[in-house]
C-alpha cells in the first residue's frame, strides 16, 4: 500500500522540527555556559572625602562641586566612601543621580555622624539587601568606641546583583581607627566575621581607609582569610605611593598609603591607581581617591 504523501510530509516536518529544536537548545546551552564562564569588568573606588570641617580654603563648600565633577569623570561602578557627614551625603545624593547608596551614621546607626556609604551605579547593579554594624565589642550599639579606639567606627555592607551577568557580590566598606591598634585588628576581624555570616559563598569586596600600612596586622588577617589588596594583585599600578597627604601639608615621612580595596579569589585585578588630581585653589580631600579595574 503506497504511503500517503501528506503523511510522509508531516513525518519529515516533525523530525525536522525536533532536530531544529535540539540544535537551538544546544546553541542556547552553549551560549549560557559561555556567559557563565565569561568575566566582566567592574570599576571600583575607595575614597575618604574628608568630613565637612573648618578647613579654610579646603572646606567642603569650596570643594564639593569639584568632587562631584571628579566622581562623574571617573564614573566608577562602585564607590566606598569614608568620613561622609550628613550635609555631604545630601550634596552627593542630590548631584549623583545615576547612583544609589546605602549607609548610616556612626553616632546613632541612622543619620548622625560620619557615614561609610556605598554608592553603586543603578544601571549596573540591583540592591538586594544592605546593613550596618559598629566596630566594637557590641556591634549592634552605635556611638560607642570599640577596644582602644579614639572614635566610634562603623561598617556598611551591601549585596548587589550585577545586571550584566546576573551574579551577586558582597561589598563591605569601613574606616578603621586612626589610633587604636587593637581596634584596627579586632575591627577587621569583625568585618570578616560578618561577611562570613551574611554572604559566605559570594565574591567579596572590602574597601576602606585602613589607617595603617600593609606591614600591619589587618593586612595579615585579610590575607590569611584569602583576600588580597588591589596593589598586591594588579599588574599595572600608577600614581603616587601614598593616598594620605593632609591637603598637601604632610611631610615626606608622613605620606602614607592608607586607602585600600581587598578582593576575594573570585576577582582578578587588571589595573589600579591613586588619583592625584587637584583642582585650582584647593584640594579635593586630605586623601587621594584610589580606583581599580577588577574582573570576575
């Protein structure tokens, strides 16, 4: 009995559709696998902007506009800031419309006192969750000096989802004490403990004004935990070998590199630099910003 031509055509078309669907599935799977394996760049900055104080020609009202221009020019995807007072935060928030930010004041865990805010590009990252804690024996109590610290200290963290890759990262930002050796050591231990509790499996970034150099305990603690600084990893390092300069008044022996970004093993560092920019008539801050191109 001869086969019906319509039946034969239907069978051929069914087999073709199945084959096509199989090929398309393989292509999609391969593309998804390649996307998962491909790495993407993040530009990150750490910056102590110097609190608003009676700094003469370098007072915040004189340098705020140039700080906004500098941040817009370099346009980092992530910024960890230190010493940000409420009035400064209001200026930054009003003028950096492409960024979202999280953080709290160290005096009350709300708005009072210096902040260590995290700024993130809204078109690049989605904020999943965030929080703050005090650097002290009682991390949930704000406005208290921890250990041998001269000032209350705070850390801010954020879990962010990358719009480009769909991956999540954890970012912690802080300002260790300028005097307390124990406070710096125990403070960075606390940051690592909280990171382990909050985001144990996520790629981790830690930035801040560490108020110490790479030969001190906090750096050994971070390295032992599997994190390295951008200066340790970057094949290209540009700019001065210091970030603190006291508005250009620091003596050569007082010039120190205090501002760092540490990354977990999930990240590669492509390049980093200390930005030694100075507008006419004043400085941007008593610290230079530090910026890096990292990849994960």
